[in-house]
C-alpha cells in the first residue's frame, strides 16, 4: 500500500507550526476529530493490585450475607450506597466507585465470576496480559492488545500502532511493527516525541540519516534470529516519521493552551502532573485518549496506579478512593473516545485487574486476594449486559451456561481466555491461540 | 549427533565481525529457528548503554537517570524484567544521548590537546582524505571494536560520504559538526547497541 500523507497529517504538520500563534491546538483537535477513521481502536486499562469487585462491578445491596461482608459501615458515606444501573437490558448494581462509568453503561459488557486461577499478583498480571493461562508468572502468547493491533489492515498513519504504559507487552506471533512501544509512565511520552536534541543542521542531518541507512552490521544475513540492524531500521523509520510529524505539542499535557486546559479539566489532573504526579491516572487516561484520537495508535494499554493492593484497614479509605479515581479517568477516556465514535462501533475499552479481593475481612481489617474476578468491556463489539455470576451470598465462582451467561450446574466456569477469545473474535481477529471457543451469544450477529 | 555441533560452529563463525559471507549453514528441515539463548544477539541494557557511551565518548549522558526506566531498566517494584527491545523509544533516547555526549566530546576536542573523537583528524584537517580514513578506522575500533586495516574497506564508505559530501565544510565548526554526526552515527549503530 502506498502511503499518501493524509489530510490529518498535513493539517497537523502545518497546523502545529501556526497553531500557537493563530488557531491553537483546539482547532487541530477538532480537525482530527472530524477525520473519518474506520479502523479498530483498542484500549486496555489495567488496574494495578487487585480490585475489590464488591466496590465496583460485582457489588451487592447493603445487607447481611452469610459468606460476604460488604463492610458498608466502614466506608465513607459516598461509597456506601451502590448504584442502580441498567447494563444492556439487565438491571444491576454497580459500586459507587463506578459512578464515572454509568454514562457508558449502554455499551458495557460486565463479565462476572471469571476464575483467575491464582491469587499471586505476578501470575494474575500475566493472565490479564495475554488472556492465555500463564506458565507460572511468565506470559504465554502475545498480549491481547498486540492481538487487537493486528486486526485488519494497518493504516500508514499508525506510526505507533501499539503503545503500552507501565505494562509489559509481548508479541510472539504478529508482525514486528506491531510490537508495542513501551513507556514506563505517561509523562515519558514527551521524551519520545520531542524533537531530537542538538540539531546538526538540515544538510548534515540528511547525511547522517543516509550514512545510518547504509551502515553495515557485523551480524550476518544468515543469522537465524531477528537481525538487530533490521529491527533498528524498522524503529528508525518510525522515529523519523514521528519527528517529522512534530506531534509533541499534542501530548504536552502541562501546556497552557486552551486545548490542554480542556484535556486537564476532562481528565482531572493538574498542569504540573507531568513532574509532580507522573503516575496520575487522569494523565495516563489522557495519553491513551490522545494516542487514539491523534491517530498514531490503534492499540493502547495503560496501567492505572497507585496500587489497589490494600490488605489492611486502609481498604476502607484508600481502596474506594483510588478505585473511583481510576474509573473516573476511564469514564473520561470513554467520553473522549465517544466524541469520535459515539456508539463505540470501532472502539473497545477493556478494564481489568489481576484478581478480586476476599469477600470477608482479614484480621487487619483489609481484604486479601480472591479468585472470582470481574472484567469490563465497553464497545459495540459485544452485546451489552452482565455475563456470568458469582455466588450471591459468598462471591464464589459459579458454573454458567455459556449460551446465556446464567448459572448452570452443567455449565462452565468462566475463564479469562473466554473473554480474550470472544473479544478478539468479535473484532475480526483469530481466537485460535486462546484454545476455547468464543462466546457466540455475546457477539452480535452470531447467535 | 556430530551434525549439530558443526552447524553451531558454522553459525558462530558467521556471527563474527569481518567474516566473509559464505554458504548459509544447514538449517533444520522444518525451517529456521531462533538461535540458542547463549548465542543470541542481545541489546545493551540501559546501564550497559550508559556506561558504554561514557567509555566511548568520554562524556556521560546527563539525562540518563530521567530516562533509564524508559530504556528498560527495571524498577524491581512493578517490573523486574530488563527491557531490551530495539524499540522506537530506545532509538529515540539513544539518539538524544548520542547527540549530547558526542556534541560535548567534539566541542572538548576542539579546545584540548587530548582528543577522544577527533584523534587522527582535527577540525582543521578539512579535505584530508587520508586523515579522515585514519580517524574513522580509529573510531570503528573505539566504538564498535572492529579493526579495519584496509583504507578502502567498504564499511568506511558511508561515513566518508558524510564527511566529504558537498557542500564541503569550510570552517572548523562545520567540520566539527560532521565529526559529531559520525560520532552519533556510531553510537546509534546496531553493532554499538548490541553484543
């Protein structure tokens, strides 16, 4: 496929030069937003530490349960009352920490009672990386985001088709250009996008680029593995395009421009977050949104930190506030993405954590690790609704009928690979690596 | 069972720098496989790169602490694996590091008697092909560990072009800029960032 600079890039390149003086970034953002984009956009938000699903997607009405202690009285008042939400056509309850996601319940698919088969962080993290059972703590297969990045033809504008922030990424089966660009935290995007330091002058820069392209490596063509020179050449090609597009202003989250002020307001972070709060969940969500909106990325994975791993009495204070902050940021992210794709027809947002937390409190007033997890998917790829269940009285795993999602003694316990296979199949990818059949009942047009 | 050691030995020989390309080694009949872990070409870790840059140029990258994790250094909190991808991020930061270190090294070379980059050819030696070649041979040995004895070695050609291309440098500053570019090119060379 021949690459023709698109209207988007022409406008971005020229607009950024003029923007500061005349139009500002907002105008450019509007132009980008108006640009048709038919390809899949996939965002995976990983909540670090193991979320308490009773405060979020798998809560109960306050009351007495034999095997479950909701701890309602320990919570601040704003977290005590769950929210009545209709997901698809299913009336259900969401924890108050999910308030920011309620506007998007029409496009939500809630998986409940997903058996993580582990209560070890590293193993659970590996499982929600590829959604294939890990080998101990080692991820098997490719990251789900990489598999999503491989769906369909990749437009030339996707200079960074797969980006991950604070989350390991793997590519065992797909084109090398789909291997994720990895950042440890959102603030590092500026280091990647800002112009190269110490310009040498256009003529010498061109000579240097030419010499780099012609320089021979000592690794033979017969070397059976990937040749570093080839890998570097691929990365360098994308780096040159990144530098040529001059995208750094689009990600300068501390800038005083009207557009950046609007982004900070939407995602709820301060102008100094880049330096003072580099793990800000709002800024992390904003980065994911911008990467997709500007059009350089198809698939983005972000870790929301700080940790939700609250084993002591801080469960009552830190866990709900941190969870709400992260999910509010996810809500803002989806709101942002719906400006481009109102019905999320081409957009999937997956929200995961490595496992849930115990239904009863430990001796320190906190909750430990629990198998029965929930996963959230937003987007038109799946039918909205609640699929799967946990024991109403004990948050235990339950077998379900995969045709309906309802509990069934003759059914199957839901596993992460069911979610992975279903999601990838629904967006047109190959579910074979998951070694389970996609859940047809969740995919529009297949049941 | 003697075939496998012979195959490995041949593969090792082909890995060596400067070896002539010969017939490809026998491959597994079902297709090529990844090299054994011990024989795999590896990217420098973040620390290795920073130290190598300092040794080669004599200058430290002042922003290393800021970008060490982006280069793949684990924090041993959330991430314990050393990142060694030859990614866009890595290439960008290596370019930044090389530009800073090479810029300072060449600037220092112009003002001190002891030189690191412009050892065999000074900025005033404009148009002196023989000195260009001698200095490039020295830099290849310094940065890449490759001894180039022949003055017409093809591996010198891209760098000689960089130094000699029109418009030819007419000032010491312009000549020094060309040597900075050569230095940056060697820092970003695949053989510098891998082993």
